[in-house]
C-alpha cells in the first residue's frame, strides 16, 4: 500500500507541474498521466452488492394496492426501478457533485439530498436519466451473470473484480456521459465527478447523509398518509412509491457505512489536507478503501461484541469467534 501511495504522489507532482491543482479537465501530456493513473489504480466502487441488499427489502402497501407485480417503484420521470436498483444507482451514479450533504448547513441538507435524488427521479433538461439508468442496469445484469459464473468456478469475488480491473470504471464513466474516442476516462462522466467528492459515502459523513435522506422519505410517507385519509388513493400510492424510492437512495449511504473499506478511510481529511487534484486524492483514498475491503477490519460494537467486517457481495460482517459458522449480514 505504501508503494502505491508513493507512486500516486510521484505522479501527482508531475501533474501539478503542468496544471492547476483544482482543475478537473486535463490536456496533452497531463491528460495521459491522469489516464495512466486511473488505469493503474481503480477509482471506482462496485454496485452489485448494493443491488443485492436492496432487493431483499420487503415493501408494505396495505391498505393500498401493490402498484407493480414485481414490486417496482414508479418515479416521476417514468422510470420503474426495484428498491435494489435505486440503492445501487443512488449517490455513485446519480447525484449532484456540486452539493455534498454532510458539507451543507443543517437547514440546507434536506434540499441537498433532494437535488441528488432528483438527478435519478425527476425529468432533466440536460441529460436523460431514463436512458442512462436502463443502460447501467443492463451492464450490472451482465456483470452479475459473469460474477455468478466465476463463483461456480471457485473464484472469490475479490479475484473476479481484480481480473476485471479498470474495465469496470471505464464502462461506468462512459455510461454516465464521459469518455471520448481517444479515452475511456476523459472527459469525466457523472460517475467520476461524483466520486471526486464522495465524502457522503464514508463514515462518519455517510451516517449523516443516510439520516437526512431517511428523514426526507419519512416526510413524503406522511404526505402519502394524508392523501390516503383524504381518499385520494392513486395520489397516495404515487407518494408512497416516492417515499420508498427516496429511502432506497438514502440506503445507499447506509450500506456504505457497513463496508469495511468505508469505515476508517479518512476520505474528507485526504481531500482537505492534500494539495492535489481531486481525482488524485480519490485514488489515494481508494487504495486505503481497497486494502480494508480485501483484508477486513475487526470492529467492536457498543453491544460489547467483536465482529470482523470484510468486503463481500453482499457486504458482510461476521462475529469474530467462529464467524464461518455464525455469520450475520448487516443491512
């Protein structure tokens, strides 16, 4: 890990010599250096475990009628997504990189979360979330089949993603509006733009982001109940679906909080204290994220129990004693 960090720092010095540290658009030789670093050190985060977790959630509709036979949620822009789809897409692939929830003043956090959610759920003038979401979920479906086959061949999830390498990040960058004829990484798509400021995905900021989103969802659910009392059943159903969708988006931050790679990586400190371009600070944070994901962490809970948390699909924490026989998934 130390060698990798030194490698990042060495290359970052070269980058800073030909560009301003705050710039996110790179040209010429500088562009090539950035692309080499993204190729050598993955900047991304896997979404399949979010989807797997989310699709285990049982939604309750009574006394309303279940709106979709497969339990999909109808969003204002016409998308119909499962709970797990939204958990997977929220925050990592859809959101507003100019608005960090945990950075906002307390009175502005609700509106900040709504801006993130709107990027997925509301009609947009500048992009088409419907087309992007369908393309991303199609890619996840194909990736899931590849992963299942790898498991059948005795390969671990970590080995599978290691062999996949940078291809995962290239695909997600292109599918979120980035890439070009000469580079899969440049310009940055929404995926990398969000990743550069993803403080809301790491403890303790991830818990703040989840609580804010959950609070917004509760407010929408209360509105759905009021519509039901008024006898407006169709409107109540749409409002309840919106509440569930908002909560699913918030659950992305909660599931991040349970991942070993997100528990102790000092994401915000790396961003604030290193004088580097944001993409390089992301890569350094991801080296720490990957190490804790691969080897796990011993976590002491307030209930006086010791757990070993590791990266897995889905993400798991096991009791430290006899964890192979007695395991529990935190969701």
